[in-house]
């Protein structure tokens, strides 16, 4: 099953509110990943807020992304 992201909202507390193609809305905590490469490059709120949906997943400037399967599996229902 393909898990595509259809919309995303990046909050100031480094959480992503994500809508998936299957209709589910989930919340993903990016804080643990922001200490690791390449996500450490978006660890400032003014950079993190530039999250967008592209190719069925969440991306940031600099072509930083995260697998949609990870976003789904490691998130919680809202």
C-alpha cells in the first residue's frame, strides 16, 4: 500500500500535522530527527515552517525530505 501525503502544516514546536491520501490526519514529532543529518539543516523554526508536499511526501528547501512510510508509522492520530 502506498502512503502518500496530501497536505502538511509545520508547527512552531517542530511537529507536522499531516493529511494522508487514505484520509487519515496524523501528527509527527520531528524533534528527535533534527539532531541528525540532513534534518539538522532545518532545525530553526524559520526554516522548518517551509515544509511542503512534493512527490507524495514532505520536503523542505535544499531537497530535504522524509519517507512517507516513516511519517505514517511513527506518527499518532490527531
